[in-house]
C-alpha cells in the first residue's frame, strides 16, 4: 500500500519539524521520516539565539517541554589578550539566549509536530526517490512508499535526498568544524554564564562554555576549515585547550567530562548552494544555512523550515517552479543578506589584533555592551542596517521570547 500525502519531509530535526508544524496546521497532510529514533542526541553547541527563540515561540514550543532549558543573562567574551568583557542581555523583557540539549529540544519539536497533525515515522532511513510528472515517491527502510506532491529535504549537510536528486556537491566538507563535550560539576560561573574565548591560535574560531542545568555545561571549540589548526589535530589539541589556565579557571578544578567528545562539520554557504530541485526544497543544514561567523544554525534551520512551508502553502502542486521560486526568493530576503554580512565581519576575527580591537570597541560603553549582546544573539538581523526593507519602528528594542 502506498501512502499519499501533500508533503513528505526527510529529517525530523528543527528545520524538518518546523516545516511539518506549519504545514500540518495549514491543513496539509504531512509525513516526516528520519533514520534516527527519538529522542536522540545531536552533536551541537546547544545555543539558542533570540531569533531562534522567537521562532520556537511562534511554533508553540513550551520551554517546560524541554528538560534542559537554561536561560542565559550574561555573555562573557574573552579577547585574544585575555581582556574579559561582560555583555548583559536585557532583564525582565523575555528570554534572549537559552542553552538546551538537542536531545531534549529535538524530541520536544517532534512531539509538537505530531500534536499538530503530522505523521512522524522515526527509525526509518530514506533510501531513494522516484520523480514523476506530478508527484514524487519517497522510499524508506521498513515502511511502504510515500507518494507526495512536494518533498522537503531536512536531512543534514550530506543530504541523501540532495544526493539522490543529483544536486549534491562532491567532496564538500563544510566551512566549520566543531568539537564538543559535556561536563558536570562545573564551577558556578560556568554553570550560570555563557563564555566565549577568542584564542589567538584558533582564530577566527573560538572556545565556548554554555551553561546547562544542574551544574553542567556544553564545552567545545570550533575552527574554520583551512585555518591554521587542521581538523585532524582537534582531538590532540582538546586536552591542552581544557588545561589553559584562563579556561580552567572558569570551568573549575572539579569539572568532570561526562560523555565522550564528539566532532562534526558545519556547512555555511547558503548564498551559493542550490536550494531547490524539481519538487524538492532543501532546508537547514541541507541548505547549508548556518551563520558563517559563529557556526550557529538552529535559528537558520527553523527559519528555512518555516519559509519552505510558507512557499508550499502559498503555491500550487501544479506549479512546482512557482514553489521553488517563492522559496529561493524568501531565503534570499531572510538569510542571504545576513550571511554575507557575517562573512565580512568574520574577516575581522581572523587576526588577533583586529579581534582584540573588536572586543575593546564592543565593550567600550554600557550602550555598546548592551547592543552588542543583542546583535550577537540575533535579536535583529545581522545586516538590518543595510537592508532598509526590514526596518521597523522599535526594531532595536523588541522584547525577547517567552
């Protein structure tokens, strides 16, 4: 028996579930498949920006449904010369930054998609797709084929759907590579504050410590591919990074690794990648939609999933070209300008001297400290000043989420 739906979605991460929630609530029939069985861990820094939080709130996610939800009020940035600047986020105006384990966040989004009316079939890996004149047929392990008018690829950087459609880039390894490990029994500062270290040997990469409940933290570092540090050297370098006195002082002498370290590549080329093919739209990491300055991608994943759903809702199954055009245009308006601005700004962090100056300027007054924190956590778009079409009254004073 072949199931017939309006939209099939490959991948049940944030981009896939965001699309599923929007589509199901609009009355579309939706099936989501994923090779993993939820809840499952996902290698990530676990940080949620203001932009991501607002999207989650719009989707109806309740913080109480995410066990490891940890709001953050202060961002501590350490410069290459060990200057430390505290960037405060607004108090009493909602949440502007949160850390939440992906194992909890993604499971909550899957539950929300099911609640919205989407069928989520986890534990079934995509195997192939048949493309016909007015529909596609999606095949996956252990289930009957699924006939759909549209398909959304939310299946990661090395998207099997993209490969099946001949839209992949051979040999692509991503723009960033990150390395993380969970710790328990961290010192009070690491348990409550979000820390970023711009280490001279890692630039434009950085080291992070993101707080989690119960005295835990997500600790890691990221580098850009092709920088001084090679990806194959990250494992060897990790113990030495953790032993650096200024980092160990924040983590505390009692901090204990509670899980194996994990590494993962991060794609960041949404301005150059093919975003659609035939009746398929690519979202999240499959669209290489991450911030090229920070490597953060949950907000971009959610945004791309919402935009894909909106393109399908506004379009027609008889006009896949129109759906593709709506989606690629929307991605250009919402993500590409910010992506290119981040690329320019990332160049400032390439050298220790310019990174030092950037931290000094950002921390020079109470006004710059407040507004840098909001800008860093995407309270407003990276390139808002050079995109007048997005100017709105009060855009620099909006409340946070929740």
